C-alpha cells in the first residue's frame, strides 16, 4: 500500500469513528433513562407508602433536568432498604415485604450524586374485610356513613377508615367520598353497588336509593324530648330515677321474626359472611368474627343442607326470633343499616310517651294485654306468640312487655344510672364494639313469655350475666331494631 492510500484510509477511519461517537452522544441525549449531567433534582415516587406483609410496592425515580423536564431513571438508580429486616427491593424499584413481618422500612434511592428516601409502613395482613350496611334501602337525599372492619390472625378486629379505596356504580343515584360517606341524590331512585378495597381484600354492599322510601322494617318515630328513666321503688339496679333527654329516633314496631332472621342468615351466607358448624352460626367476617350468633339446635330456624339455605319450621315464621347471643342481635342490625336501641331509647319507647309502668296499651299488665308466664284471658300461648298478637302501646309499638325479651345496646355498670349523662346516654364504654365484649353483662329489657309481672315493667333491667364467663345463648331474648334520625 502506498503512502497516499494509507493516509486516505486513516482519515476515513477517523471520520467513521467521529460519526459513530456523534451518534452515540445523540442517542444518549434522547434516552429518557440516561439524562446528561444537567440533572437539577432527583426524587422517588410511589402510588402509596403503606402495604401489608407479603405484598409488593413499585417505586419509580425521576430526574428533573435544567429545562424542567422529568426523566424516568428507575432502571439507572441504585435501590436499597434500611435496615432491611422486613423487605427487599430489586434493581427495578420493586419493594417486596416479607410475609408475617410488620414495621417500617426506609427505601433509599441513589442516582449519580443525588439521593432520596421514603419510609414504607408494612402492616399485618388481614384475614377478612367487610363493610356495612351490607344491604340497605335509604330515602333519596340521605347520607350513609359506611363502616369497615378487618380481622387479624391474633384475634383482633379493627374498624378501618384509612387505606380503603371506595367506589360506587353506576353512580346515578349516589356518590361516595374517600372516607366512605355515601350521599344519595335528592329525588333519585336506583340500586347502587358500593365497593371497598382494603389492600388485596374487597367487600361489596348494595344500597337501594328510593325516592318513595319504604323502610325494610316497620318503624315508629319517637319524638325528641325528656322522660323519667328508672324507678326509685324498684331494684337497686333501677335507681336512681333520673330525667333523660333523647333526640328523635325510630324503633321497630314489632320484634324481629324467625322469618326475618332466616333471611338475614341467607343474605349473609350468600356474601360469604357466615358458616354453619354443628348448627352453630359462626361469622367469617365483620365486627364479631371470632364469636358466634346463634345455635339453631332446638330452634325454629333450621338449616336445610340439600338446598344450602336457612328456613323456618312451618307455623313459626311470625314468632319473634330468640336463642341469640348479643352479637347475633347486633350483627343483624348492622347488616341492614340499623342498630340495637340504647337502653334509654328502649325505655322511653316502652313508656309510650305517658310514663307508663308497663309497655301495654294502657300501662297496666294482664294476660289480655301481654304474653307472659301462665295462660288466661287473651294469652293462650304457652311460649311465644306471633308478633303483634296483643294491643300496641300509645306509640303504636307491639310486645314491649312480654313475648320475647329484647337485647339493647348498653353494657351494664352498677353505678351507671347515678353517673349517666342527661342527654342521649349509650351506656358504659366501649361504645365502638368489635370482637368479644369485656367480661361484663349486657342488658335485656321487657321480660318474656316465661317472666313474671315484675320483670315486665318499663324500668325492669335483666342482666345477661353469662357474658362474664364467655359467649352464651340467651334463650328468651330477641331483637328490636332502631335508628337515629338524620
């Protein structure tokens, strides 16, 4: 090769290398994951900073350039955790928490000379999640605060307000905010499906918005006002007699029947919220997951295995449901968007607005007016009578004295009457109840078909004392629903 050709070849190679170098530089400038050294800021982004053990969170990192644009540099970032005991993070920014471990982990990201960090909270993974009311119908224009409960392996059940994603569909008759407050549209009618997602768990509720509202249960409105609660001539647990003011509320016209409770069990079973074990109804979700609702052995409610449905023995459909735990009564109410009446609400309703001693049509007690121990007059029932078999009290409420006794919301404390607030008392704490109640009794009112006259008085208080040693059935007590007025 002569000297001239050698020089030409040399320059051609130099030119080619220059072109390649230029193309490489241009390519790097166009690559969003490799910004030049004009990075002004650097930071981490994530959809959320809370997860549960055994799940993952995707982190991304961005470089902000001098021209104000952001460049995704996740793949070029060095990722690590500190102290690293409850989770790991890979080169792509995917953080994975270790199953069974909880706590906080620092996510650290380094890019060139920049560094950023965030704290991730890893919570215990819930066993179940449910929202209430599960099935409800409401007047158009009414608001409903949805409630959510999660249960855990250690036996705890916690009300949840954070980390829940709420949605409603088709959103023609109602909307829902990030805190689970449902607002229905005035004048609208339509069935709305409420969905709540709590990490990997989902719960669904059906809310029927009605312009022409028909309540699920027949209710009586009790006007706001004062009444005298207790009886200075009664037992020590009824003293002292004291004046109480209550806001207006509604209360069931009749006691809940076997047919209505069997429907509840079928509705709850369809949602996967209960199971039957040796004829004992065991909740799988909700505020009382680790206790039980009722034992249907020797009950008028039966489980028909072939149809996988609950039903009622013929002839007993309209009798009040009994053989419940307090939890089985309160769970029924919450499922449909109601609650048990407070003890004060129950007694005011029983007295009929006239300070009656008994919850009968004229405030006296006889077998013509109520079903209790013995049979004579209009009371030919050895046990329970169909609801509404005797005349209502002045408020139009049936069976406040006799037939089935009734659970109320309150727990019992010997000195509570002496310390009770003068307005809207709800009994001793805890007022937000989940899981097994403290080992103190709850209260049953009204007396039953097997009770003597003295136990049927408006002021009489019967204690469900078995709660001191565990969860037990109250064989004579049932349910009357109540609700506040917005």
